């Protein structure tokens, strides 16, 4: 997925069309949402599926939770 970060806390990204684990079915996936000042992440993920260029179905998932903290840089062990 590719997307651009924004300064207002909004998140969005979209994948290129690609194959799915189900033979003959392709999909495009996108995600959109926001990060609150308190670190709460709320996202909606959409999967659009097609076969032979014809739409099959669309699925959506709602996700929410606290934003994780980045891992600290590896420090040399003594």
C-alpha cells in the first residue's frame, strides 16, 4: 500500500490491483482513518474483489486502538 502522511492526523493508502490467495480473484485494498491527539487510531479497511474484470464483492473492516510506540534504537550490549 502507498499513501502520504498528513499533518492533520488523517491516514489513507491504497494498494495496486493484485492477485488474492483464491485462484482467478484479484483485489484492491484501501485504508482510511485518523489518529487523534491522544494516540487513538481509527481505520476503515476496504477490500474490492473482482474476477475476469467483473466486480464480485466488497468487504470492509473497522479497526481501532492506541497507536504503538516505535521500537527504540538498538543499543550495543556489553
